[in-house]
């Protein structure tokens, strides 16, 4: 995919926490950068009752993948990892910015390739992500997710896990837990990160 931005022919980039450049058209992902950024990023565009990081969400999805036998827990951990470099927009806004979605899909595909994940998110990982959303919205959002359109069975699965409590880790703790899970689940896939 050729990305064109009009920056005098150069590839746009961001500077990462490790001081390197992350280029949009030629992305190289780094686990430490991912853990750090996801620990600092708040879910729901920050519109939650408490700070709740994308890192903690990713750990919840990995746990659901593993405990419910839905998918590879490493896929669950990494399903939003591209958001470490290309901040997520709330879904209603994302639909208004088609080029954003195109770039996001490109970065996610490259991340999946680098970490030897299945090319597209598996159905099991999608299910775990939706169950996590149902669990989180009940605890984090003023409307408790009552105005969301839920896929069949998702709310029932989340309800069975109703006693599960989110941790609301601060960024450093979320990063630490994310990095530990990366070390546990990545195996040889994480060697070159």
C-alpha cells in the first residue's frame, strides 16, 4: 500500500518513547513501545468513569481468549497493538474518516505479519473483544452499554462473568503486566520486536 501525504515526498513518522522513528509506510513495531503506549492510552476516548488503559483491555481479551478457548491469547494481547502508534478513534467517529480506517487496517496487517499472527482477526478474538467490551461498558460507562448493538450471545457471555472486576491500573502497572503477558505468550514470535 502506498501512503501519500504531501510531506515533500518524505514518509511521515512519529518519534517513539525509545527515541526512534516509526514510519507510517514502513512500520517496524517494538514490544516495549507498544506496552508503554497502550498503558498510557485510555479506552473510550477518555470518556470513562475511571482511567482504563488499552493495555489492560488487551490483557482482558487475552485472558478471555485463553480461558474460554476462543483464540490464541497472543492474538488477544496484540489485537489493538497498532493503536500504540496510530491512536484509536471511537467507532462512531472512525466511520466518518475513511482514510483513517484504511491506514489503521494497513498498520494492523503489518503488525500481524511481523508477529506471525493470522492475517485477519479471528472470529474467536473478535468474540473475546466484544465480551470484554460488554464487561467494561457495564463498569466504566454511564450508559452501561445499553445503547450498543450487541451481537447475539455476547451480553449473556459477559453476564456469566459479571463478578469479574477491572483493575484500573495506572499506566506503569498496566505496561508492566502487558510486558509480562507478552513475554509469556509471544514465544519465538516476539524475538524480533
